[in-house]
C-alpha cells in the first residue's frame, strides 16, 4: 500500500461499543501490559483510503470503516483499551518511522509481511492472504501483463505491487502514486492504462462495471499488523487474533467484506 494525501485525522471511541454485532463479551476481554503511546488507549495508524481495508465513513461512530478497522476495533475491545485511528502515510508505516517516532502503537494498513519490513518492524501472524492483480478499463486491449509494453501502469509507492510491476511488466512505463485514491483518479482520467496492485482493492474498483480485473498473480503474500520492534504488544495482538478465529468473530468480519455470494 501507500502514502495518503489526506490531512491526518484521528478519532477516539469507547471500544465497548465496537462490533457488538460480533458477539464480544466481557469474558473475552484481557488486559495488556505492553507499552502504548497513550495510557489505556490503542493508537492505530492506517493509510486511508484503501477500501475495503480502510476508508473514511462520517456516518460511523469512529469516522472510519473497513476490514482492518473492524479487526482492530475488536482487538482493542478484547484488550480493554480505547481505540484511536490516525490517517498516516503508508511510506512511514512500512518503513517503521511512524511507530518508532511514537505516532502510534500499531500499523494496520493492508501491509504485506516482507523480509525488508521485518528488519524494521515486528509483525503479527498473517491475518489476510492476498494476490496482486491488473485492472484495466472495460473493453481495453490489455488482457495480461504481457500486453503492457509501451503502456502506462499505475502502482503505489513503496508497495509489493510496485515491485511486482517492476520485475514483470516488461517495457511498461511504471508510474507510482502516493495512494490508491490518486491511482484510481489517474485511470479514470486516462492518464494511465492500467493499475497493478492488491486484488481486493482492484476488485472494489470494478463495482460500477467500467473497469475489470483481467489477471491475478499469486504472490503468496500475507498481511500482518506491525508494531515497534521489541514491543510485547505483538503477543497480545496475536492472542486476540487467535481467540477471534476460535470463536468465529474473525469469520464474521471477513464475510462482511469478502464473502462471495
């Protein structure tokens, strides 16, 4: 993922109100002794928008919505912590700068676990398996990555999608953007011919029928939540994720965003 061009936005909510539909109970809550930047609060940085993982939502209690947001709301609830969401640059998240400078406790932003990132961050166990994909306007003559020679391809700065394009899109003019929002605006304006990025995000752009995913790439990527190196909070996050998988809460949230009808 990406660097947001939006002004940083944060909002604090009582996590006892979060995801009540998922059936969380007082008995599922545990306290955390891990270091946090603000007492009794889980501060989460996320690069918004990147639907369906994170997006703005003025109608919600938090001001945000998405798969990552719902997962982190549930985790905060189980750790008996209030939740703060901050809109942040993806470049700062994946490099470790945001966490190391004390801006937040957790980076939750559809971030692929890679060796380079693990050198600067501690990751949770993987919580989402993803693929890369190629999005083009409906009716385009581009049918695969082999058709990108001489074409302009939008990618997102500091992402695995950009790396994949650089390694596999022979002859393409690869143009990187700070965020998915700017990439999507570029293809709508005809400034690029295709977008190469995470499959769920490209699928979100096909809803109006004007764009289609013509090819997917199994890169064996897993997303993880990241914390500052050495912070025992990673153990609490893993414990909460394990409990959520065991009691069905994870599946409820997953199906809300990704279930195929």
